[in-house]
C-alpha cells in the first residue's frame, strides 16, 4: 500500500502544478488551454486522485499490518485509470462524453472500494474508530446523490439553475465534511486505540459531528435561499460543530499527552495543523451565519477558494501526512522529509493569507494589491515543490524497506 500512497502523492503534485498553471494564466496567455476546463482537471485530480486514494489506502491498511486483497488493488488501479482519464480529458473537452464516462467509472469503483473499507474496518472499536469509518463510507455514498442528481437536472434542461448548483454543493459538502473528515478522524482514532488510548472519540461527540454536517448544508444553499430558516439551521449546525470540535480537540490533546512518546514530533504537528485548520473553518462558518458576512463570502471568490483549500490542504491533507508519519512512510528524522513538510506548510499558510487578505481588500473597497497575480503564483509554487520532495523521500523510504526485507 505504500506504493499506492506514493501514486496518490503524484496525483497531488500534479494537481499542485496545474494550480500553478492556473495562477500563471492571469499573467500570461497560455494557448490551447481553457481556464475552466483546466480547473476541473485540478479539482478532480486533487480530490479523487489524492484525497480519495490516500484515504482508502490508509483505511484498508490496518494499524496491525493486515493488508488489502488483490481485488482491492485491482479496484485502486481502475480508480487511478479513471483519474488519469480526467487529467487528460478535462483540459481537452471539459465536461463531455469521455470525462463523464471516466467520472462515472470512478464513482462506481468507489462504491466497491468503500464496501471493502467497510469490511476491512469490521474489527475496529465499535464505538470509536469503526463508527467513524462507517460514517465516512456512508457520507461518501450519500455525497454521490448530488452527482447523480446533477446528471438528471442537466438532462432535463436545468443546467445553471439553483438545483444544479445545489447538487454540486451537496456533493462537495458531504465529501469534504463527511467522507474525508470522518475518515481522517477514524484513522487517528484507530491509531490511538491500537496504542493504548481507551476513549478517543466518544459516541456523543460523533453524534454532534453528524448533526452538524447535516445542518450546515444549509450554508451551501444560503446564497440563493436568503431565508431566516436557512440561516437559523446553519447557526444551529455551527453551534453543534463548535461543540464537537471542542470535544474532539480535548480528546486528541488528552491522547497526545498519554501517547506523546509513541509518535514523532512532526506527526503531532500535522495533527495540530489539521485541527487548527478545521477550527478556523468552523469559525468562518459561524461568521457566515450573519447575513452581511454571508453575502461577502458568496460574492468574493477569494474567500470561497480559500475556504475550500483550508479544508482540503489544511484539514484533510495534514491529517493524511500525519498518518504517513505514523506508518513510517515519511521519516521525520530525515532532513528531506522535514524540508518537504516545511516547504508545503509554508506555502499553504502564505497561500491562504494572500487569498483572504485580498478578499478583505476587495470587500472593504481597497481594490487589488499591487502584483497580486505574481504574488499568488509565487506562494503557490512551494505547494507542489514540497509535495514532490515528500514523494521522492517516500519512494526512497519504500525502496529501503524492501531492501531490508529481502536481506
């Protein structure tokens, strides 16, 4: 499975390079590529090539060392073929017969892989990591209802309508806040449970997370349904999310005090960064419960892009990096690994800072900061650079492990 994690890292690095190309398109005219089509390739490769494959790899690879079946490897191969098809197809035709076909193929394979995850986590602690893994799988399947709904809406002539955009938001919401976040918490809980922690995530905290995920979907439709009931629903969801986040942070910090000597420092750092990112996300969702701030969030694209990257790069990716450190796929004592993690983290922080600063300047009427597009390109470069450094380190670690196993 280490090899498949490296493949997922390659996908993340490619998504990062495409992100840099997208930034450079504001500076130079790049022939043969359309911005929207390239953006679709970037988002699909990042979510389905990196986050999905890496999450499945970790969930299938138990902390006890039990590996997946050959059937699971075959499914991962088909999923990667589908991701490659999206990478090649979206820049050429955006949404068309080919890209829709490979997207549906990936979705169908993901159902089977999630069933494999369900079986693989059957022996996990029922009220902790297993419950979180189950919720992650359920959220993944539920999220795809938005994709199927979008197909029906487009086929009936509803492209560009409110329902069309709601279906997209439904998919993204339950992917980011359900499938990936519950999956990340399941992985963390499983590691802590196998190292002596008794109660990492209690059932009540998990229920709070579930309720908040369902209720905060109201935020995704608030841009079109400016009704007090929608804002009230989101506000209740945010309160529950605050509560769940607070209880989760306390649980993880408690486990950290007990297990501090069982994990490398950088693993704890990555977990902390993930918690801080999710905490900031919750604070932003709470702020958007105020109608005036909701209007700002929906009308200034910088905030939307920054919010999505805060979840994907800050919350989910950092937690997956922590898992790689815990498994020894990243070796924190290695200068190369520390350099890669430091460069990536610095790039992420700068990227978010510039996005939100420029968004605030737009909203308060200060216009665009001097050299904004050049600055965005420069702060985007460390992201793929750090990823490829980590990928090279991970490949070297795997080769060393194989050599030791043969010796």
